């Protein structure tokens, strides 16, 4: 796969996606996504790569809170208490993505699989508020190996009010970087603490 398929989104996005697919294949890890503000951009970048079907199980675009609750199992308490753009909700989205993939694999008699899920929820803009500004995006990584409970990490990145398209693209890039880093450390997860400014 060349960068041409995602030329409108940036060559580096395609290159990072290709690296993630290669790393997942090398580790024997399946990837699942849960996206809100990126609207499927991450999943699209991954599935643009030839051979992605060997490691990408699927994803959910949970743009509304209703889909976050009904499909990913995000609790009403978390949504009301922390808001959709929060690390607790990102964590629940990632955990729900793992559960969804496990359920689907069981239905297909696919057998146990090692999985890595990533969730993205944020404010791409325009808009935001004093407390949740435009460009704030929360990410969560969740990994699960057969027979073990999920392990989850989360972080918040402040991309700033750089425009809707730029925030979405930066979020997808960051998610790909996090996936690649997690696969390099597999089965450990990278440290993801606090808020960073990108």
C-alpha cells in the first residue's frame, strides 16, 4: 500500500497505519477501535492497508452518547458525571470495544485472541467551553490476552483550536502512534499519564 490511498489525509497517516498493521501481524494481536470525534478516520486508515483483515477486527463510530451506551456499554453515570469527553468515558469505550470483539469472535467460533483496543473521544470544534476547550481529546488503550482481565490506560491531549479537520487528523495520528508504541511493548502497555499539549 502506498500513501496514495490516504493522500488527502497525509502521507504520514498511511505510513503510520502501515507500521501498526505490520507490528500487529508480527505480534499476533487483533485491533479494534472505538471512535467519536474522529468519526471512523482511524479505522479507515488501518483498513486502507493491504492485509489489514488479518489483524483488524472492526470498530465502532460512537458519535452519540446513545451509541456509546447501547453498543459500547458506557455507563450513564460516567457520561453524566464526567461528560463524553473524559478519560473515564474513553476507558469504558475501549473496554466496550474489547467486549464487542470478544462477543463477535465467540459467535464465529474464532477461538481466543489477544486484542488491543483504542478509543478516541474529543471536541474537534468548532465550539468547546472554558472547562472543555476545542481540541481536547481523550484516548484510552485497552489490551486483553486470553484468560486475563483487560488492562487499560488513558490520557488527555490538548491539540488546541487548530480547526476541526486538523484536530481530527492529529487525533488519528496520535492514536496510530499509541497503537504502534503499545505493540512494540506488547504485552505491556505504555505509560499514559495526565494531560499533554500537542
